[in-house]
């Protein structure tokens, strides 16, 4: 049996730089070495998955951490979920007990998205882990389409004081470094059982297929992922099906 992992067991010496405003922390971190990180109060060109805009107004936390990378892209498949798992632990310990994960890279409270993770290659030997969190900001003010979709952690702490921002950023960096080490040891197959406790109550979802893909079962109740990273659904007939991650462009909760 594997011992329960501890966030304190792996905390590299991060070199953190802070900016009041940047276009994108991901862009600024691209040429930095491993174990460097960029944190900004505002992003004017924040990005999410598939080049979607990530509204990054004042009051949020926008962070990119640079990690060492072997160059094996296949070996990073599912790493965003490992980061989400570790970040969720930090947030729950900070008082945000209702934070859950949504496949493949979102942090949620109830039906509202409070954060997102973007993993992509930087230099040939580095990996960029971007993290955006809505803490006290209100992104729906900047983009009315986010009303009812986005949320913020300040509304989910059940009256507890908010954590001190610099301390929280450093804890998040510790979590990212810890996820990197644990993912290297466990791989995605080893993370699947850990993630099973992070999804929250079962929710009905609809899968948007990748270009050229026909999904026989695109709607059902999300049950988590398999050891090889496939999304498991329970369909209306009661059948349990597995859909490979590369066949899915987007998962939408309905």
C-alpha cells in the first residue's frame, strides 16, 4: 500500500516574480528556466484551453510555474488533473472545502468554475503550468456571458477569513511541484484512484467530439476516468462506456 502523500515532502526552491499586470503569465514564463514562476494580479490576454479567453481581472490569482520536462509529450497526458488534485488539496486546507475538479482541467464550486489549469510545453526542456483562480474578482462584470458560469472562491469560504495572498501563491507552487513529483512516480494510472474522490457528486455531462470523430455515446453521468485516462459515462440505458480523451474536444455539464 502506498503511504498517503504529503505536500510537505517535495517543495523545490521556486524563484517567483510578481507583476501588477502582464499580457499573459504563460507568455512571460516561456523562456524562463525550470523552477521559476510568474505571478500577476491582472492579465490582459489570459488564455485557457483550446485558445479560449480566460478573463483575468483584478482580485484573481494568475500564476505560471515552469517545470523540468523530458520531452516526452505522451508522458504528460493527464498531468493537468494531477495539478488539479494537488491544488484542490491546498484550497480545501485554506477553507474552500467544496472545491471539486471537472475533467479535464477545471476547478469548480457547485456548478460554477472558479479556476482553470493550462499545461503546455515551454522550451524543449520545460513544461509550463498555468493556473488561474477567481478569488475576489468578478469576471462576469467584464464578460456578461460568464454570469452563472463563473464563480469565485470568496463566495465559497463559508465566512472564514480569506488566506493571505502571497502565502497562498507559495502554497500553490508547492502543490504544483508536488504534483510533478507524484505524477512522475505514479503516472496517470496511479492517479485515477486519487481523482475518484475529487469529482464531487455524479453529474450529467455531454461530450463534444473531436473533429472527425463520431461518438456513439456522447451524453451520460460522469463516473471519472479509467487507468488509461478514458472518460467513463453511465448512459441512459445504464451501460457504462469509456470514451478516449483524444476523442473529446470538450465536456459540458448539463
